[in-house]
C-alpha cells in the first residue's frame, strides 16, 4: 500500500469513535499511545472538509472516448461531506440499480485559505494529495438534470486515503494514475493527459468560491470509467501517493416510496458505458418498444 517509509497520519474508527493515528509500516500508533496492526484498522477518510468540489471532463482521453469537443473552460459540481469513505471501506449499490461506476482521481487537500489566488501561486496553498474514487450511480442521470446530487452525492461515494501525502513530497504535474478492478488495470493515465492541471483548477475555483483549509478538490478521471458489480474490489493508485481500496456490496434498500426512480436513460448509457449518444438513444428506444410489446 505504501510507496515510501515516511510515517503518515491516518484516521480510524476505534469502538465507533474517530481517532487519529500514525501509520508506521505494519503498525498504527494511536494518539493515546496504543498500537494496533495495520491489517486490523478500520479506516476513515483522512480529511474533514467543509466542502468537496469535483470537476467534470478534464482528461483528454475521456473527451476522446466520448467523442466530445474540448470545453473552453472546466465545469464543476459539489459532493456532500457524507460521501467520504475510508480505505478498505464498503461502497453500496442500491437494489434495482446497475450502473455504479468507478472513477479514479487525484484529490487535492487545501492547506491555506484561497480566494483570488493566481495560477502561479495556487500550489503553495495545498496541504497535500491523496488517491480517490469519485463513485457515480448513473441510473439517476435523468433525475439529477446536471446537479449530480443523486449520481455522485450518495453516502460513501468518495473513498479517499488512506492518508494525505504532504504537498512538498508530490508533484501534481508528474504522476501516473491507475485504477484496478479485481486486480486488473482498467484506467491508466498520466498528468500530461489533463487539459487543465491542478493549479489552473484551483485558481479557477477560488475566483468565486473561497477554499478553506481541509477542503477537497477532485481533479477529474481519465477514460474507461465503467460499472462495478457487487463483490468487486476496486483500487485507485497514484504514483507517490499509494492506493485506496473499496469493495462493492448490494444494498437492500427500498427506493420506491418517494422520489424519482432509477432508470436507464440514453445519458446513462452514454456516460456509464461510453456508448455514442446516437447509439444510446437507439438502444433506449428499442428497449422501450420491446417493453410495450410484452
């Protein structure tokens, strides 16, 4: 899991109580002096942000995959802090849904208050970096209408950690990101694939939105985000930062009582499977006609 021998701060739950500790190889030393084997740790996210901001399309490979034109500027959405999930945590797929996608990303943790900071000074305000998985449930694409609240905002939809690597130990302009699904590489890209780098995104955001210490900015995912299945183990690894792992489980929850219900829209197929838009429309229309005939 670790890529160097430096001690790292981690956040755990001990008997239901959040605690900070120090990861030292195969052992974690808690602040009260106790130690426990790393293998027995129940990790929490190593951040406590006031807000989490994520970017839409920002990797060239993903734009190519979608046959999309490069936007003039990046666009963003927000995830609630309740999406935070720890290393080796559980990601739940609600009953009746099918398109729960992984998205390996570089997470940036703000260290100093940012407002109106120029690109050239943006990285000096960063506390550190961590691998993250910006999980999305695309069965609700039709319902969110751009807000991404149901798609990206559900509890546990942001595994991150297991620790934050200090900013002076990582170069956000030179890294390799890989996502593994059950041990197989399913996403791979370098920083060179980004249309807008970390410094640009931070400067863009803090023109109008004050970024506070501890806030998290998710900087986008490359091509090949695809659905996960119950039982799948997904890891996001970034060179120099280690990896964060999650296991997908079924969630036997009844969503039918209120609100919009999960559905397979053309946008679901386009985003979750990278199906061309016209083909996705055809597939949905064909499915609807088959349903009417039954």
